[in-house]
């Protein structure tokens, strides 16, 4: 890059001539939003393809259409909404938009990048609000390239783009804002910190439906204090609660290993208690480590010392729990990392947890989650008294 800038100035100084030809390349790093509005979050986004179109058109007017090149180098994931729409809505939209704007076809990408001497490394280093812009100058038959970062946060979207794709944008909007399912009860994360909850049950159902053959499910809250309202739901009502990319995976655990993992989980979640005045929930343990467990029936004795709290009785289907038997456990890839310490290898069921969740929601027009009655923490009378007190402290009425 520095060598190209040096040549550029050297040519101009030595020849004393102006640039005989000026070509410009705009490289986007793959995560460019297709539409101006992200209908999953209801936010306007800078740097969308509409902004690329406006920036490219301004330079075409100055340099000529044949001297402006557009390349997308997919080094980043698309925004979640775009991934969902491309998979479950219309897979052709993004390609149509990019062709209309003037992006080079995939088969031409490498030759265009080679012409400007741009490598993947230069694109990898771009900030979240940057494109790469390369200017190629030809002076007396010799060429030089100057490469820079372009902050796109202040670039306004193309009005022409809006006219071209108004109908498509309307379809995207309807896809995300129309009702996809109905929930017959309000579900909230806060109940899950004290015992089984309808919120956890909703996602245990998702795990069991998608991870065929899974017998046990682990699910931790995706936010500290969140809820999904009763009634008609669009995709954003649920997916906004999941901020991070994960996979849905399964792991094969012996009953002994399963109990060991549960001892760790519930040892982190709860203090050891000695009476109704004890503290219960370990708030210093992040909410995303407060797993709920479905598929088995068990009790957590909070008067016992760490590592000796969990007693597993049977599966929810009524089969006696066997420490030597192998069980298939479903959970997200973040939580599965803890199992790597036990030498266990996860099997990926869905590469994109949230995309799989969106597909599952579209396939289930009515949902009736309920708090499972498969486990309790005791002594139950003490836990109930402490939970009532701590719920008011941790989740005060707003």
C-alpha cells in the first residue's frame, strides 16, 4: 500500500503530467445490509447497499461508468436479518440488488482485486463503519495504486435505489413484521433464576424439536431480564433477545458425566443455604450460565456441599436414570465449551442457532410453553421464602 502511494507521487513528479486514466475500486467486507432498514431490529443502518449505490454513482458521474468497480469480499457474516431472509424468505434478493448496483460477479472478483493489488488482509483490517477504496492511476503507460479506508457512516442512501427496490423492501418488511406465531402466555426470564420457567420451556421445546433424538436439554437465559409477550408474535419479538451467534449442538454424555456437569451448573447458580435468611441466587455468576435442564427429573439440595447437591431420579419419560448409560444432550455451542474440559466433542445440529430458531417459529403457529415440573431446589420451604424476597430485590417492579 505504501509502495503504491510512493509510485503514485513519483510518477506525477517525474513525468510532470496529470493522470491519463483514473479507476476506482470500492470493496465492501461482506456484512453490508441489503435494505436501508433492518426490519429485525427496526433500526436504520448506515453502509447499506443503498449507500454503496449512492457512493458508486457519484464516482461514475466523475470518472465514467467503466472506471468504477464494485467488489464484495465476504470476510464477515451478513446481519442476522439478511441471513434469515436469504434462507427463509427470498434467496435471490441480495444478488439482484448487487447486480443492479454494478457489483462484479463472483467469477470476476479475483481479477478485479488483482488489477488494483488488493488482498484479503487489507479488507480484514477494516473497521465496522469502513469500506476499502482503491484508486488506480495510469500515467504514461505506467500504473500506481493508492488504497485508503472510507468511513461510510455519513454517506446518504441512494434515492434511485429506493425506487428500484421499493416492492422488494416492502416484502422484506412484511416478512419480519407479520405474525409468525401466537403465544398463549407471557414468558419472562426472571422466573428461571429460581426454578423451572415457561421461558426456558419455550426454548427446550425448540432444542428437542430440532435436535432429533436429544433426551436432555440445557438452556440459559439469553438476557438478564427479558420477556416475550402473550399474543401475536413477529420474528423480532423473540430473536431480539439473542445477541450472539451460536450453534445448536448435541453432546453424548454418560449419566455420570451428566450429573458431574449439573453439579457444576447448580453449584454456580445457587449458594449453600442454612435457613430462610440465606442468600440464594449467585448474581456474580453471569445470567447466561444459569442453565435450566429439561428431559430428566431431579432435585438440588442446597444444604449440601458443592459437588454433592444433585440427585437425578429418572427421565421425563419415566425411565430410571442410569449413571452408565449414554444420554444425548442438546445445548448451544457457547455452553458446550465447558464440556470440552471433559474431552467431549459436540456435534453441530444447526450452524446458526438464531436462524434455526426463526425457522422453528415459522413452523409453529401456536405455542403453549409451561414451566416444567421436572426439578426443584430444596429445602423447598426455605427456597420459596428466599425466592420471594430476592425476586423483589433483583427484579423490582418497573
